[in-house]
C-alpha cells in the first residue's frame, strides 16, 4: 500500500474511483468527467494537498482537499472522501490523514473541515474517532418554486461588480464552503448573480448556478425583510424546473421557514459540518 498526493493523478482514474466509491452511498450519484472537473474548479480543490491510497499502483481511495485563509487561520476543506467497496474496513481514511496531516502542518494549516450526511452514522463515528467534532447542522433543500410570489414592484438586475463587504453585511449566517466568498471570488462565469433594487438601493441578492440548478447564496438586508424581496429573487431564476439550495445553517429558523413555507422547497437532507484542529 502506498500513500501519496494526487498531484499527478489521471483524471479518468480519479473519476472511475470516485464513481465506484459513491455507487452505494446513502445518496448515490455518478459524475461525468466534465462534472468532476467542474467540481474541482468550483470548490477550488487542490490535488497537490489531496491524498490517495494506491494498491499495486492503482488508486483505491482518496480525500480531495482545498485550502483557504480565514480569520487568521489556514483551513483545509475535505471536498470528498471515497473508498472503493472492496477496500473498506482497512482504516484507509485514517491512514490517508496520517499521511497528509504532516504535509499540511508544513504548510502551517490550522483546521480540518468537512461535511457528512446526518444519517451516515458510521462515517460520523469514524470522523469523531479522528478528532473531528460537529460544529453545526446544515439543511439541504430542493423542489420547484411556488408561482405568483414576490414583490413585483422590486427591480431585478444582474450584478457584475461584487462588493463583498456590502453583500456580507446582509448575512445572518455564514455560508458553507461551496457558497463561501473564497469559492465565489472571482465569480465563475457560469454563475449568475441578481440584485433586488428599489431605485439605486440594493435590498437583496441571489447567486445561482443555472447549469447545476443550485443557489449558492441568497440574502436580504435586515431592514427590508418580509417585503417579498427574497421571493422576488427566487422567481427571477424560476423556470418551472426544480432547484436546490444546500447547507443552510439550521440556526436560521427564519431562512428555513422562508424556503419551506414561502418558496415551497423541501428539506430533503441534512448534514453535519465537522472540524478538528491540526
């Protein structure tokens, strides 16, 4: 067994092992090569600090990781852990972390961060045994937007100049990794951002990935809430097809109620965000 970074991995080999690893997952899914490449780019995953386990020269498990500086700390995000079914039960996740943590220490990393599905008790226990602790619960929503909602007097305009300090002032909760400013800056060309305006006054905004049909961020200034602005932003992206918004902090009961009762989305899955110090 050999452990090394994925700096020189062939994308086709990674794709095969990724899909095999998640073929019997709680929420099974299958990626195309293009989608995997897009995931690596969108989440700013760095194969130089990602790790794999190799048996007879073939990849059998992996941890995909990214790195960002935040609040004076260097955070390492786990964007996906996979082990092929025939190689489970060998402690490979612990062994991969044993290999990569010294590398991360050399890079002055401070914190490991990941997300795990609430119902995946085995994975939660395994991460707890590795020193991770649950820091918050994240709710995932999907569905079709209710029709005929929102304040029709509000003007919707595309945003191209991202004044993140101003946009962040609208937040009550911090986005998860996929919706963080680190990931969204610079804004990917395939994403769309719309603002809700009254004259020149920005009252709220939404960041949306039309191809993935996923909302990355939505926020309304606290002085303009309960005026149909958030609903108006959702109707701006609605085309009758289902959409999703993932990893909403469950501490925001206002957001949860808005997405469920007003917009018509369903909380179909929940995750735990987990952290540990390095």
